[in-house]
């Protein structure tokens, strides 16, 4: 059997010769995770438009169809497709859409199922961008009108994608929600006005290659490669929320270094209203060195001045808070313990915010002096299990007993504990009730920013829907996207989560 699988650049050269010989090229693109009768009918009708049928697939890392998708790896998917006689060539695309395939392969026809004929129903707007690129290449969009099935529905019905806990949660959500009702709830978030308060952090990732032990010193030597700076901390929270809500304001501090200020101004979403305090020290920077071969973190360095902000800035912050706190529907505080939030500031926020969600984080720099109960009155407090056990000085007690014990030391309606691969657990102190959410990430690249993402999405949904179970579920899905990327390099958007929900629900 002839080889049908090629990388896209090689395939482009092959198809160029085919076109020169008068052959018409038809392109089909998708995930093709579980090939079924509907796909075969689609391929058969597609090939009738031309002479050569090319099928490209979305590479594994760009598939956004929920937990444990794709079910089959890209190599297995390509091999399976190459065994279908109707298909002449198979390739993969390292992007979330078919644009690269259209640009390089220049098909005469791009074939999609009839469900894509109304492009307004595509929440990702990929089909519109693909058609735009197709026109540039003088190609034509065609639609097949055959019987269709959903791979996601088949896999969901088989119940092979989700763990028992995940399956239970999805079933509970489906009892009360449809995709249409969830779509409406996402729309209602746009009306929210949110104030974000907390330290802004610049997360720098530097790739390095181990060279070996130094010839003169007992230390490991590395060769530095490229570096990338990513907006983190309260800046990442504000950026993410700018996609969901009507108005976002960020109150934070930045250092006077001109390059840091330029980076912050450039990388904060233009929709975010900004109130900066300028400090003499640097903007907080946390640099991680990443092993080029394994992707593992080798070592990290902090660059910051975490003493409390000076009296002038404290007074300015208090004035800003007095002006803004009651103007906003929801206040989110990301307290990383680097000097912005003092006890006095925490009390001011607690007493004046209408709806307050707080994350007080313990980290390597503040572990000896930072406390999780600075805020005496909150709607919700969000921390991870390690932070809780450190605060309570208790390694072994059952987590639910420990949460109840912790709840007596703070005045918070809800307490959310994130637990890594164990998911998260919410305690409703008023109803004395626990709600659990599984972890939905299929792979873990970097945990930085994941708790912030969960907090931000949970906060806006809790404020808007008053439904803690739904809010925890959706924010867990959002966090699952964050943890599969380096730092906060992925900007969370409604469409990203809705696409997952579309395939789950």
C-alpha cells in the first residue's frame, strides 16, 4: 500500500505537481477522533467534488473537546484515516484551525458538513477565518448534506472519557442545564463590573540546556536559551476577566523600571481600567529556568521588594478603595503577600466590598509571616490544601474536618480548597454542606496561575448565578485549560470554555 501520510510541507509540494497536471484537490479537516458512518459519507461526497481527497487532522495539543480528548492520539488517527480507500493523503496541522492547511495545500475545494453552513453557530469563529483564507487561495467552500453523527456524543454515551466523579458531576449539571441555558448564563456575565486588587507579577520563563558539572566548582552548569515574559498575578486575572465582563478595573503597584512599565502597559488588555501605585522597588518578577529536554523546572529566582508599601502609597490606595469599592458588583483580591495588602487595607476592603472573593497565597517568600485570615469578612475565600494545612499546622486531619475547623476562624460564606489532581472542594458554611469538583486537566504543564483562573471564573459565576455547584464546575474546566499551558500564556475566554461544554453537555 502506498504511503499516504506526509508532513504538511512535503504534502504541499506533492499537491502542487498534482494541480499542475490538472487534478482538483478537495480538503477535509477535523479532529476525527472516532471515525463513524457519518464521516465515511462525508468523505465519499467530498471526493465527488474533485480528483484527490486530502484529510488533515488537528494535532493533539490543539484539540479542545473536553477531558481526555482526543481519545486517540494524532498518530493513531492519521494511521486509521490512511487505511480508508477514499482518502488519498493525510497530514496533521499544528494549530487549532485549518487555516495553515488551506494556506499551504491550496485546495480547490474545502469540504465541511452541513452543520457548518450557518457560520454564526460556530462559537469559535474558526470557519469564518478558514473561508477567508480559502478565498485568498482562490478555493471554494462546499458542504456535504449527508447523515451526521457526533463523535463527542458517541464517546459521551459510551462513558469512556470521564472518571466516575467527572461523570457524576456532568450528569448533575445536565439535570438542570442545557447548552442553551449555559450560553445565556455566559451572556449575563457581560453585565458585571469587577474590581481586581492585588500584586501584579511578571512570570519569566527561560529555557536552558544542562551542560554538566563545572570543572572548577561543585555546581551544575547550564546554557541559557530563549526567554519569555508572561503577565501573571492580578494582571492575568484582570486580562482573563476582560473577556467575560462589562467593566474590569485593576488596582496594583508597579516598579519604576521603564522596561517593566512598558511590558505591563502593552500586555494588559486595553479594556482593563488601571490604577497604578508606583513603588521605588522593581515590579515583582519570578523567573523559572526550564530544562530544554524534559520541560521540567530546574530552579527559580524572585526579584522584588516585599516590604509594605510606603505611607504615601498606602494613603493613595486607601483613597482609591474608598472611591471604588462600592461602585463594583464584585471585588476580587489576589493577596500574594508582597506588601500591597496590609491589615488596615484588608479591613477596609472587608468592610466595604459588596461581594468579596479573596485568595491569600502562601509562597516561598512569605511563608514565615503571611496569614490566610487577614480578611475578616468575605463572600468566599479560596486557598489550596497545602496552604490550609500550613495555616492550621495540621498535616493529617481529614480535609473536610480541617475545613470546618478553619471556617470558625474566618467570616466567609464559602470556602474553596483546591487540591491539585484531587480537584477542589467547596464548603458552604451557612448550609454546612460540601460540594466537590473533579480535576479536568488531561495533562499538566505548569500549575502557575491555575488557582487564580479558578478563582476569577468561580467568582463571576457565583455572583451572577448564585449557584456554587455550577460555578465550581465551570471554573474547574477553565483551570484545566490553564494548567496545560506555561504560566498564564493562555488567555481564558468564554468561547474556550463553551467549546468544552458543547462537547460535554
